[in-house]
């Protein structure tokens, strides 16, 4: 049966992760996954393992730049030792008004991302770079960008419009939200029993919360940029705008240009704030929890601020949804940190959330609320790669012209359409 190998690329500040799925009619099978880690160091790591976890590549190369790291990956994947991708999917984190959809990657799309890179400086420039490299290093393979804001397109205007003068709003500046691929994957995993009133807390190094009614987003905590919303590992989350002016004026006293001052402010709010800024220790929840146990008061304050902000957001979403049927935790902290889940739920008793402590501590337990809890509380790992594969397959099947570029294209079309129909996207 013909299948389509789809490569998913996900690049962070010092790593590039990838996985290859075989997409057939209604089926997705992961064939391999891998990563290059330690970009910018002499002793990086490059590994690939198959679906059973067997290491197929295990190297410790020098990785002086992202370009060297990605070339290493592309050379191995193109070498003939691995099934070569015939389509590539990317997570696109970008607030550009014209890029709030899932789209074919073109040089023009990459240029548009670069024009808006300042709205997500930790994500957009790296994403744009990897797309450009992927077009070059995998010639003839179509690339697709999945917007991390697409899931939030159903938010009402009252949630997206920002309280600013119209000259700025007219530039397309509005709240778009992020982590949308993760949220979509949670809704998909809950099908066919998606609760009417759902709140999902995606708590990772970046953290956000969404209110979802009947599978559609009605509000989310991140706004125009991933810096907004609840406090994250190194980002402020929402703060008093007067604070930004105060810090900017302080920085400007010593800066040699307005650009330098803006760059420094950008670093303060994106890289030096959040859990790291409050604790003065780390952005890593595991480190903070260990420090709390050892009696570190700043670590305690950082963790408490995180929990406090999340409880407040969930309370406001409860009001927006007119009640709550289910709360889902996801992301590295949401999936693994039992103490954070416990502290958040302890603050939400008034909403009908009753945690079962034993279930909360049992590994791999999906439902962690008590039997008689009015609100069900669940832990669900995100499945972002699968959502990207689904969108890639759908876009390819819609773009019949581009299918002609692929080898054996005709034999794929019927299969791809069947897959697109069985995809679990909530439209
Ligand atoms: P993510 O960005 O989704 O990969 O999540 C990263 C965050 O998850 C970091 O703050 C980690 O400290 C946290 N995390 C990962 N594993 C655990 C764990 N076992 N216990 C507590 N926090 C964890």
C-alpha cells in the first residue's frame, strides 16, 4: 500500500529534533526520530533511533553552528540508509497577520516570518532559518508550515482585539495565542468525547492555558507574543506596561542607541525573567523543586507565583466558559510535576476540582481527579508531531498540483485523500 514519508522538524536554541512518520490511509507510523543537541559546542550529540528505541546513529560531533548541525542531519537522511522524506512539516511560531494559517513553505513565506521575527524572538528566527535550509538541503521535497496559532483562530474579537490606538491595531497587531498544535492534539486525543467546557494547561518551559468550548478555542493566555500570559521559564508573562517603560528608561540611560536598548529589554523579558528571574536560580522546574525542598525561599516564591498565576487564569476561564467539565495538564511540567498539579488543584476547590492524591502520584495515570470530583482532571502528553503530519497530508492532498512533483504521485492521491478525511482536526 503506498505511503508518504513525512519528516517533522522542530528546532530550539541549541538543538534540532526530527522524526519521520509513514502516513498511509488512516494510519501514522513513526519510523525513526533523532536530534542534534549541543549546537555551539565542540562536543555535541547526534543520535537517531528507530520506533523500538534502537540507536541507529550515536555520535558526538563538533557542532560549531546550526548550519553544520542541520547539514549533518540532512546528509544522513539523504544518504540512502534511511527512508527519504517526501514531505516536510514545520511548527511555525509567528504572529505575522498573513501567516495565521497552515501553509506551503516558500521563500516569500520565510521572508514574511523574518519581517515579524521580533514578535517571537526565541522562536521565529530559528524556525525561518530551518525552513530555508530544509528547502535547500532536501531539493524537490515540499515543505509545509503549521501555524502554532491556527487553533486559536476561533477566538472571538473581544479576545483578540488589543486595547491600543487603531493605528496599531490596523497593522494587524492582535492576540493570536501559541501552543495551538499542542492544544489541537489534546482535543484530538479526547475525541469522540470532547467535553463541552474544557481548560487545557500547557505547562512547559513556555507555559500557557486555553479555554475551549466544544473543541474550539475561545480564549488563551498568550497574546501577540509568546512572552505574554502566565509566567514561563524565562519569560515575564503579562506585566504592568508601566514596568516595561521603567526598565526601558533604566536601560536607555546606558545604551548607545534605541535599537540596543530595545534589544536589551527584549532579553530581559524573554530570557532573564519568569521562574529564572524570580528564583535567581533556574528556569527548570526540577531544579526549583529540589531547591524548595532544601529551603530556598526565592525558589519557593517563583513556584508560588507560577501556581498563583495559573489558578487565577483557570478561574477566569471558568467564568468565560460558564463552568467546567474537564481540566487537562500537559507539557513537561504538567505531565511530570505532581507537586505543581497538586498545588494548582488545591487552589481550585471552589470550582469543583478534587484531586485524588494517589492517582496524582501514580505514573501514567490518565485521570487524576477523585471519583466524585465534579470536574474531571486528566494528564495527557501532547502529540504535536502527529498533528503536523495530519496537516501536511491534508495540505498535500488539497494541492493536487504539488503532488505531481512527487514520484508515484498518482498512486498517492487516493490514499492521501482518505487520510485527510480521517484526520481529527476540528474545523
Ligand atoms: P517542556 O518545555 O514541555 O519540555 O518542559 C520543560 C519543563 O518541564 C522544565 O521546567 C522541566 O523542569 C519540567 N520537567 C520535565 N520533567 C520533569 C519532572 N520529572 N518533574 C518536574 N518537572 C519536570
